C-alpha cells in the first residue's frame, strides 16, 4: 500500500464525528462531500466548525446514526454472503503517504477471489427505513468513495452497499482520476480558506463537478438490486 493505517482507531467516531478543530486538519472522506457542496452540510457550516467559529455538533445520539452503528455489522456480514468472492477486514483510518490531505475509514478493505492484493474498498450505508432507499448512487457517496481511493491509492474501486433487512443495492464505484483531481483541488482550496479565515459562500451549484459526475456515472456498475437479492 501507498498508505498507512491507524489500526488503533476501531470506533466509528472518526468517521461520523471527526474533530475538525485538530491541527493539522486532515478531513475524513465522509466530510469531503460537504466541503465540496454536495454533502449533508453546507461548506460554510464545515468552515465554521474547522475554524472554531461555531461548535461542531455531536451527532452520535441521532436516531439514524445509532441505527447505522447497530446495523452496519449485520450489513457487512450480509454483504459477504451475497458476494462470497470477496474477503476483507476493518482497516481503521487510512492516510496516504503521498497525498496527506484526506483520511478515510472505509468499512472494509477487501480482496477478490483470484486477486492476491487488497484492491477494493467497501462503504456500507444503512438507511433509517426502507422508505429512505435510493436507487442510484448519491453524489455525496460517490465523492466519499473517490476520497477513500485518494487516501489509499492501491484501491481500484470501492463498492457502495446500501442495506436494509428487506432490500439491498450495491454499486462498483471505479477510480476516476479526473474526479479525484477535482476533489483534491477543491479540498485544498477549502483548507486554504480555513487557514486564512476566509469563510466560503453558501452552498452553490458547481458545473464542472456536475459534469464530472455525469461522465463518471457511465462507468459505475450496478452489482445488486432487490430483484436478485439473497433473502
């Protein structure tokens, strides 16, 4: 790997509620979408937390976070039943040796039958209920998967796995160099604004980023949908 792992980080705290006031600031892949304006939070809100202008909220007790923590291990076991050609482990937090601007905590690092190296990541999403299922990958999760591949350049792709007890989807999100470079450029710009205390504008549409999403969507492979799921 061109990455090293902090295997002492076995909790989900880094992934879900990373302390953005730590210096040097190395944002996790889960925060990068919001920095780019396609996440749950606006870029200016992330800036507020990074600079200490406003306190970072504690999300650990929110119902959907608790639901995810409780059911994620079940979902991972279910994934391996549906895809026995993969085997994997929890890597902890990954940091690239050559691109240290982004850290990542994928749910698993995996290898595939016939492959000797750990070339694939797994990112599990557990919707709060079946009504929250999405049938195409959300842009924020595409960014998160690409950021994980930045943090571990050995990864060829990340499988995005959406799980509920009664329905599952899975997509193979392959590496996209153009999208990754765009992510790196915008992350660097955001971190400069943090260092210079220049608050970014409110969330707005990014035409270049949207075009890259559109182009990259042609290479994303649907691996599983409810009609063929394992009961």
